């Protein structure tokens, strides 16, 4: 009975993470279109939510990576996964609060790895899988997106530099509707699968699915897609400002180039099962489209702050995940630890919300 209770808590927590992933990463998909006035904010967010939902059904390669190539499924429990999810959610909320576009993907992987290490040690961590399918793609993907962004904007400017600015701008804004749609589809394909992988891993650990072979149940796909779509529609407006206006002052040609670079990189990586940081990829595309116009057009100080957040994500979320597991283990191996930690997290959130209301401070809008 305790195992089933913990499994329900894990699934609910995974869907909460999926929701925070959606509103945290909305900026990745819509910031460029909004900042260039290609699409209205509400329409952009609505389209992104629908296409995020659709993208979740394209493949399960990334889900397979999360479930089988990061940690040993046979060596962990649903409680470990719960602790890792709490670590990822906590880091998502911290970086959202400060408007930093960090990686939800790496927060999830870091949280799970930290909890696993705290529970059974490093032997259950697949170092080769993390290196080959997480760390190396994490370094290469934004560089690829940056390069594509530079090439795309240079070509765009050379083709259009003698043409009238008005029609050119309108044409690129129309193009952004298409490239933004592809980016949203790519985002759903990569990011929703991470939650699918975690829920499937929990089902395997609880004995609900066989440990041999890999198959994501249909209900897991539908619920994960719905959670990230709802989070996307809610919208992470604080991060949208950072991605859309603070890195570069963007025109429609740069927005089109950045979105195209991001979509191409993410879709290609999803095909090979690489759980990318879509934040890193689109930020790389934005920087590339800015640098292709003029190197000084990029606000490198802001970009540097984003890079620092990226480097902090894995160790910070891992530390939180490990601490959460240590706390739950104080109450034994049953459901008591996850139930108590869930209750404390809810109480803390409500307390902080109430304090801001009493002080007359604006509540951060998502």
C-alpha cells in the first residue's frame, strides 16, 4: 500500500514538474516572436501550448534516454525519483523567480542523479550515458544553434539589404509564425518526453512495468503532454523579458533566424534521443543572430549571467535532490517521508504567497 501511495505522489510531482517546465520554458518558444511583434503575446503562448502538446507524440527517444541511460532503473525506488523531482522543481522556481532562463532538463537530471547518489551511491549512475547523451550535447547544441543563427542572419541580410524595409520586416514576421511553430513543436518533442521518462522509470521501479524493454504507456504520454501544454499557456513572463529583449535588441530577421536555428537543432537532437536544454539552444540561436549582425549587438554581460545559471543547474539541483532524499529517509522507506515533504512544500509556498500579499508586494506572474 505504501508503495502505491508513493507512486501516486511521484506521478503527481512529475506532472507538477512538467507544468513548471512549461511555464519556465515558454520564453524559449515565444520570446522572439513577441519581441518583434510578429505575434501578440496571448496568441503566441496559445499556439505554443497547442504545438507543445502535439510535439509530445512525435517520438519517445528522449524518454528512453531519461529512463534507461541516466541511472540504473533496478537500483532506485519511487522515493528516490520523488526527491529528484522536488530538487528539479525547486531549482525551476528559484531561477524563474529571478528571471534566469536555466535548463529544466538539466534540473531534472541533476535532481534525480543527486537523489540516487544520496540513496545508493554513485554505482547506480550511468556516467557514460550522462557524458554521451547529456553533457556533450549540452556543450555542442548551443554552439551549433549559435553557428546556424550567424549563418542564417548573414544570408538573410545579404538577400534583403537592397529591398524596402517595410515589406521585408512583414515578410520575416510572417516567417516567424512558421519558425516559431516549428520551435514549439520541437520543444514539446524534447521536453515533454523527460517527464514521460521519469514516470515510466517510477512505474518500473514500483513493479508496474517490466524492467526489460521500454514502452511508455499511452496515459503517460497524454498526461505529460497536457501538463506541459498547460504550463506553456500559463506563460513565464519574467523569463520572456530576458530572452526577448535583454540579450539583444532583436529585429524580425534575427527572430526568424534564431527560431529556425533553435528548431533545427532541437528536432535533430530529439531524433537521436538527446535530452537537450531548449533554453540553451534558443539562447545560442539568439546570440548567433545578434553576433551575425554585429558582435557588439549582443549584451554579453547578460549572456554571461545565463551561462553561469546553466553551470549551476546540475550541481544545485543535485544538491537539493540529495537533501530531499536525506529528509524523506528520516521517516523510513514508506510513504511518510514523501507525504510530509509534500505537505511542507505546499505550506512553504502558501506562506510565501501570503507574506507577499500582506506586505503589498506584487506576486510574481507566471
